[in-house]
C-alpha cells in the first residue's frame, strides 16, 4: 500500500486505515443487492502515526464522523465502482485531517460610520412618523 500526503512533512500510511466493502443503501436494480460497492472507512486517531498536534485538534473537533473513542468513520457510496468509492473515502479523510491545520483569522470588530448611524436613525424617525399618521383621527 502507499502513503497519503497530508502536508509537506506529514504523510499517513494506508495500513493504519481499515477499509471494508459493504452493500450500498437505497434503491437500485438487481446489482445493488449482490455487489458490495460502498466503502466503510475506519481510522483510529490515537493509534495513528499522525503528529500530536493533528491528533489533539482532531479529537477536539465536533464532527459527527468522529466517535467518542476517537475513531473517524467515513462511508462512501456515491459511485458505482468500489475503487471510486474507496478513492473518495480516502480523499474525504485527508480533507478532514487537513481542515484541522487551517487557522481561522481573528475578526477585527469595526464601528459603523457616523453617516450610516445618521441614515439609520433618520429612517427610523421617518417610519415612526408614518405609523403615527395611521392612528385614529380625532375630530
């Protein structure tokens, strides 16, 4: 088996990934009940050769694909062939691991300009006066 490239310095050996073929769900013809084309991928985060940084970040993720035991479970049944489903499942695993390495930029809060504040207050006054005119007419 080969290795999956996570980053320039990090690779993942495919021997650490447990892949099993299962029957796909959903409607289909005669073939769907006989052929195991869907792929069920299991990857144990704790026992993997990933660096400690990746392991900690993956276990912190609130993702439904990660179990409480720290096992990533990915099911792929999009394609008709087992090979395509296998490739897609591995690709999704790599994407999930890579997503941990992306650092979100800190948002810098901004203040509204004086002009925008004045426009908002003027429109509120205008709407208020319109609604006052809708009231009961006194004679």
